[in-house]
C-alpha cells in the first residue's frame, strides 16, 4: 500500500506518493467526486481538471524515474486523477479544497459512506458524493459529463 501526502504550494494542489508528485492548479480543477470503498475508512477520489495535471518524479533516482515513465505510459488521460485515500488523507484534501475553492461540499458522514444515497435527475445514485463542480453541475450531470453514468 502506498501512502499519499496532500498539500498546497502557492496556487497548486499537490498529491504525491513515494515515487510520483502530481501538481494541478486550483483554477484548473473542474469536478471532484468521492466514492465509498468496500473497505472501511478508504475512499476513491476522482479529480477532473480542464488543463493537464503535471506529473514528476519525487527524486532523481532510477526507480522514481522508472515509476514515472510507467505512470505516464498507463495514464491515458492527463486531465484527471483517480486514486484511493485513507480517511485521514481525505480529510486533509477536503480541508485544503475548502480553503482554496468556493462551494466545496464536505460530507459530515464519511464513516457512514455505505449509506450514501442520492436521487438526482431521476437516478438513484449510491456511494458517491459530489465534492466540487466548477460549473455548479449536479451529481448526475457530472457523472454523465465524465462517462461514469450513461
């Protein structure tokens, strides 16, 4: 399991693990979704951006550069980050987002994510929360926009 560090640097959100650092401007963040995971205290987070996310090796070592090359090869869409976070990391991310973006929704029931249910545009949506939409779209609209809901 890899651990993530989440922080902000100037006007950028930075998410890094042991090998790769991903950097995106707060202004480029378009939509953010949280999905409940089957494991308690773990969440999938999808961050969609309007401009590419910059990925760089955390250090100049051979392993880090190799992992970065593999990451870039398999990451076909540089305008999104799809990752897993522990609850502590997620809370750090949500705090940073709420301090740097307008209209961020922070769910107060992360520990009960298995109960998340929303009805939107006639769809019953379970286990997903819309945290942020730059264009103030609804959950169903964001899911359709990113081809998660058809």
